[in-house]
C-alpha cells in the first residue's frame, strides 16, 4: 500500500507539473501574439558612454528620435513556432510600404545562428536541457537573411510580462552606413508587453572584434522603442500590401529555411553586381518563381 501511495503521489505531481507548464506556455504564446496589430512607434536611441582611446577625435552617434506607423502581421501560428512580419508605412500609397524586420519565435529550440562579424554567423547546437521552457527569438533583416538570435524564458510575475536576452548582432540599420569604427553590437533586448502595447528596450555595447575574436568596448547606448496600439484600420494600406505580396516572400522564407537547415556556419556577400540583396529582392514581381528567388539568394551565399 505504501508503494502504491508513493507512485500515486509521483503521478499526481507529474500531472500538476505538466498542467503548470502548459499554462505557462500558453501565457508565453499570448504575449508573443499580442505584439501583432497596428502601432504608432517611437524610436529613441542615445549613446550613453564612450570608451574610445581617441577621446579627441571620437564622434558619438547623434541622439535619435523618430516615429512611424507599423503593421505587425501574424504570418505563421503553430504550437511551437510563431512568425511576425513588421511592415512600415511611410506614406499614403502602395509604394510607401517597407517590408521591415521579422521576428520568429521557436519553443525549446536548440539550433541557433550566432552573429560573429563581417556578414558571418556561427551555427550553435544547444543541449535540449538548456532551453527547456524557453523561446528563441530569431530576428531577420528586411530581405529575410539572418540578423540575430537569442533564447530565454518569458517572465510573468508581479504584473510584469517580458522576455530578456543578450546576443551579438550586426550594426543596426540606423548606423551601418554611417559608422565603420565598430563591427559588432552586443544587444541586451527586453520586450515587455504593456497595457498600451509593448516596449522594445535595449542596452547595447558597441564592440570592435578582431580577427581572433577578441572584443574591445568602444561605446554603449540606450534604446527604447515604444509601440502604442491603434485601430487596425490605420494600417489598412500595409494589410493590403501584404495580401498582394505575401506569396513571393513565402518563397524567400522557404529558400532561407533550406539554407538554415544545413546547420553550418553562414557567410554572405555584401553586394553582388554592385547591388545589395534587399534591393534585388524588393524589385521582384509578386509572381516571381521559386527558381528565380533561389538563384538570387544563392548568389549572395559564400560557399
């Protein structure tokens, strides 16, 4: 009888633990999906501390305050994978939609591409026990090439609702055409769900990484992007654009998925025939074939 009681207690505890994990995962999913919709966005960045040895000639980045209207589309909704596509609205016409960044969320994912430097990402295979209950956020460039990835747990305590991770990334779009004195941005990302929408908060290190992988800290910056939810009707232009263009971008994602599935380090050309990848893909017609998409992306992958 004593053994039966012990076995019953173990089974009951396992059942309760499973239910608790399922509830936590559903909370995570609700938080991720709540980032969808139409938002008025305020982008704010300021360089806070400098560590350059050349204090006389060093020029910090200018403080940035910018605004925008952005639609976040739910592209894929699976139990262990959620895909959100950001579309930036910069005018009043069909040509005023910018396919912006994309964020994929994968549950208990073990395969990560970590940014190294110079358009190179290193493939890392993590132990399954290290990512139990965690979500990987995979962030992609406007052309769906890799940007940065990190894994962590969503936290839901004391009325707060957030995900936090530290990972390396290329220079941000706001700086890569203006700065060449650093080559890695170590990002401390916090994505917090709020009563009015959500906040993307950053505390970043601007690093100089040498050929041996050694880092020198050049400067630090603070970023706060504030997403305030507005009526979906304000983003109707972006919704219509996505309906007309989502098929060709599905082909782009399909090609990249095959490349990522090789599970090996990845290096990309900056330009081919004097053109960046995003500019070539942005010129594609909605009816472009899979073969056409594949050939373009393949031309940028360094074998």
